[in-house]
C-alpha cells in the first residue's frame, strides 16, 4: 500500500469536509424469552427500513454472529433525536435490545 499520494494537504481537506453522524450500537437486552420475540424483531426491522427510507439512517447493519452486539446503525440525526428515535423502537421498548449512542465522523466518498 503506497501512502505517498496522501499528502498533508489532502488529509486536511478531507478532515474539513467530514460530516458528523450519530452511531448506534444495538446490543442484546435483558428480555430474550418472549413468546412473540420474532415478531417484535420483525417490526424492529420494518421500522429500520422506514427510518432509512425517510433519510434518518444511512446504514443499518445487523450483526449475525450470535454475540451480544446485535447491530450497528449510522444516523443522520443528532444525539438527542437519535435517542428519541431509539426509545420508540419496538425491540428497545420490550427490552429485547439496549443501545449505546456515539458521535462520529465520516469522509466524502465513504460508502458500502
């Protein structure tokens, strides 16, 4: 990997053009034995698609390795609005999920 093309000027330009996002880490909550767990998680997914469609979320990334981290989402909203959105999530309301909110930055051209 050649880093010689990545000048200090380029790095400063990229840093100046970066944008702030809110990142949510979704984790397993204390409730994992509800009879309707699958349906609640399904509705959680439906809500994620609606948030993405409304432009509130750029990336939704379910984690499927069976560990305690269940997903990552990158929101286009501030911390307080993101917390309000997450408090309305069906899985969070039922205790299936808990979440952490963090601020982060991304650079022009970043995408999946």
